[in-house]
């Protein structure tokens, strides 16, 4: 593999600086960044399709480079970043700053680095005689539950020739990751009856019923830990389930009328989280909720889904995986954190792997950075991918 030429590296770093300068914290609009990319691509004669959310303030961008009517390779990046409110940033979070071979800035690793590399390849891609196309896929609202990318993946899946492979450029230090857990999170509201605590037996204690439900969640978690299903390729080799927040009660001498808690399951790609939650919900309704209602009407449990995203299964036996394995033969395992890979694979039926520059260790922290050597490695990878996609 040849080293990427210096001008391409500089181009990638320059583009990364521009991408980082857009404060695309998930609560903000990402249209500034999306329009910048659309205009950049237009300079090379590449058309973009935008998929807006219902507010019109956020969008996915899809651009195809190369021939139509042939299944290609999707290069996927999310444009949103986590907040950068920490006071310990040494340099401004939304200003890419170089120190000691590292580029600091929110999103430098997670994951504008990959998007910048893909964009830096555009001048090369339009020059080459590509036999299969590349689909640049930039999404919104990944950090808040992979909720933006769906509309774009639906579109890809319905194409006459959907992509044969998706490379999700989350930071893996350019290692190939062949699996990712899914997540399903829920909010539970428990309504009891308020009254003087000295008459506790007359009332329905919302916190106590909530705590009994929480014990059922903990029981399920123990069951997964002991009985599986298992996949040893994950660092935590089974699905996990836990209560994550709780609030309730009004005063130390009042029976609590209300309690609310949230819980999540992070599940192996083929473990049916929906069924687990339906089963748990039924148990709670048949026992705890029934017991509450027997004591007082208008009490009981209500459940609300917060969000879910699917896990990404192992696609390394797909024929198109050879495009990647020809460059990086080693598979480095599966990860428990979320990515859009599960949406591409499960919802779009597109074989997917995760591989991108930078380290997840640096993500979601103050002074997030990406090493310049990682940008170089990613450009190497994309050049090698281009060589395979182009006519000899
Ligand atoms: Zn990310």
C-alpha cells in the first residue's frame, strides 16, 4: 500500500477542520454542515439527495459516485456529535487544533474524521473509471439513538441495486469490527395514591411497586448472565439489562403517588429484545399492576419506548466482505456500543462492518482527538478500496 499523497492528507485535515467548526451537537440543526458537503460535492459534479427530519432542521445526505445500476459500497458517517460542555477543554472544542501529531476537536474521532477522509477522496473518485459506485451516507441524530439514518437506509434498501456492503466509519483505530449490540430503552411511569405516611396500608406506594418491577429487571439481567444467549466475541458476552434512572416521591411523610424510572437492554444481535420487553411487561401487568388496581382504580404501570436500534450481525461471510478483507485481513471482534451498522444490516439488509480512524477511547470526552497517523491509515484504506472498485 502506498502512502497517501501529502496533498490529500492536507485536504483531509482541512476538510476535518471545516466539519468540526460546525457545532452539530445532536440538539442543533446539522444543515450548515450538510449544505457545505452538498456544495463541495457539487463542485465535482456530484448530486446529493437530502432526507430531512419532520422539523426540516436536520437532514441525511446521500451522494453516489460512480456507475448506476451496479451494487456499490456505502461509506457511512454520522454528522452529529455529543455536547462539549466540559470546562477542561484546552483549546476551543469546535476549532480543530493540532498538537503533537494529534488533531483536537469535538467529533474529530467520533466521527468526522472518517467523513473528512471520504470527502478528501472525492477528487480521486471522480477521476477514476469506477466499475462499482460509492455511496456517501451522512446521517443526523446517531448519538441520540441512531434515529436519523433510517430514512436513508430505507431508500438504499429500495434501490434497484442496493449497496453490497456498508463500511461504518466509527472510530476503531482502523480495525475491522464484525458485530455490535443492539439497544432498546424504555420509560416506566408508576402511579399510586398519596396520603399521610402513617396510614401507609391504605395507600398504593408507587416507589415500592416500581422497586418490585426493578427487581424483575435485575432478575432478567442475572438470567442472561448465567444462561445466555452467549457470544464470546463480545467483551461482555451476553445481553445486559439494567435500570438507569429513577425519581419519585414528594415528602418524607407522604406515601409516594408517583415514581418514574428508565431501563435498557443491550442485546446480542440475534437476541429478540422486543420479546424480552413484551414478556417483562406482561409479567408486571399480570402481577404488580393487577395488585395495585385491586387496591385502587387509576393506579398502575404505563410503559413508553424511548428508542431502539438493532444490533449488527456478523457479515464476514458475505461475498462483498472481500473488498475489506483484501486490505485488512484480520477481524478484531465485536463491540457493545451502538452504531448505525445494525440499521444498515437489519433494516436495510446491507452487509455491514465497522471500521474507521481514531479511537473510541477518545470519544465523548473533553479534548477529543484523532491522531494524524489515523487519518493517513484511513486514506490508505479508502485508496485501496478505490483501486478495487476501479477498472484495472
Ligand atoms: Zn459515533
